[in-house]
């Protein structure tokens, strides 16, 4: 057993996964209480009247090839959100353990912890240092003596949402080393395709307490399919896989992802990523010149964090023009900010015209 499981919930380590109906595509199915007929309009390959493959091997193999790891290192689920939820459930005992988040950041880390009854410890990013990690504060709080605050998971998002910056690799490395045997470092790389940085997936062998999250919702344009994955040690993948509900990934999702990860699909993704990055920089330069804008933060994602002189007025003006931007003003240190996703050239031009008038 990997040492990464030494800090998992001991009451779950021997959990027996749900025993699903036998999967054998070569045999006719009279064992799973399914309908023998497809529903009207069903154009899927597998048939919507049939339960999907419990652990879709073709999908797992395609994701493993995409990220350059063995299939046993990949756990696919319904977006990165499911992996976040599984990690919290698998490692945090209600009322006894804690997760750490570096705010402002993706809100699902804290939500998953709160649902599980785990404590949430916030360590603010250093805004005056371009939202850098506060390494000393992370380590100091992670080693706290409070028995109700045993930190089991440290969530990091790089590039970070909603600030758009890439976290310092050397700091992530030091955190993995310092927290070994004490906590998992969960690195969410949802936006990494839009950055010029290398994935930490290639570093998994160096840090046995490192887990990487990836998603197909952003660069691969599959947000509606709901598919992401956790990449980590095989023992961890097997353990968390036992916590998954049966038949977690629908057949249409599996079929759509397998198609998208063919060479032609991956080539299209690279083209679109380059277009988004170019449009992001054009939009950033234009926003910086607008009188209504205080600051546009550099971004390595498909969005921009923008501080406004009057954020409410600019948000309402955008809505009136038929464009919806994200209000992030409730997040720590972002009381005057909106998050703007990079759209098409036409959408971005309309937004710029609207904000110029505002």
C-alpha cells in the first residue's frame, strides 16, 4: 500500500465497492434488469437502455495517453468536481480533519469540505506579490496543534481561478516535500493548456503526496459532457474508485470524450487554444486602455480578472448588452473585480464597446 493512504480515513480503507452487474460486451444482457429496447431517438453507440460500463476502459486509456501516464494512475469522473468531492470524503473525517485553500480561488474546494463536515482553513494569496502563495503561512497552519484542524488536503489551483496566475513551481515542490506523510497536495490544473507551463503530472513519481486534477471542460470545449479526472498513485486511484457511485459516467459522455481525444480532435484543441491566447492578450490590452478600468491582471487562462472603478455599473452595462460576466466581488480582496471569459472576436468587441460607453 502506498504511504499516501496512511492519512486516509481508516474506516474507509477496507470498504468494499458496490458489486455491479458483470460487464461482458460479448454476451446478451439478461442480468441487469434493463429494458431490451432502445428509447425513441437514441443515436448512441452503446444504447441508452443499457447501463454504461462501470469503469470505462477505453475512456481511461484515452485520458492516460493524453496525460502520459499508465491507466492505473487515472480516475475519471464527472468533472474535476467529483474528484474534489472524493478526495475530501476519502481523507477527511467530519469534525476532526481540515482542508486548506488559498483564497481567492475555486469555490468547490471549500464547498466539498463543508458538505463533509471538515474544517476549512483559508490562507490568503499575497495580492501585493501578484497573488503568490504564502508558503510560510501554509506550513505554519498545516502544522498547527489544534486537534480539530488536522490538515489532510491542501488545494492549490494553477493557473488560479479567478486570479489567472500560475503558482510558483518551486514553492509547490517545497510544499510537497514539507507536507509528505502529513497532507496531500492537490494541484488543480484546469486551465494549464492556456499557459506556457509544464504540468506537474510528470513530477508525480517525485512526490508521493501529490495529486493532479485535470478537466476537459475548458480547452477541450466539453463543459456540457462533464468529464475530468484525477491523476495520482495507483493505490490512491483504486481507493477513491471504491467510493464512486456505480455507473458514474454516462455512455454519451464516454463516447463524446473518446471521439474528442482522437488525433484530429486534439489538433483542433491546439488551434483553438492559440486563438484564445491571442484574443486574450488583445482583450487585455484594450481593457487596460478603458477609463472605467483600474487594473487588468495578467492571465495564463481563458479569462481575465479586471478591477473597475465602478464594477456594478460595468456589470449591469454588460448585461444590458446581452453579455454576462462573472461577479467575483465577494471573494477576498476582489471587491471591485469582475472575471471576464475570453469569447469570440465579435463578443469581445461588443464587450469593449459596452464598457467604453459605461
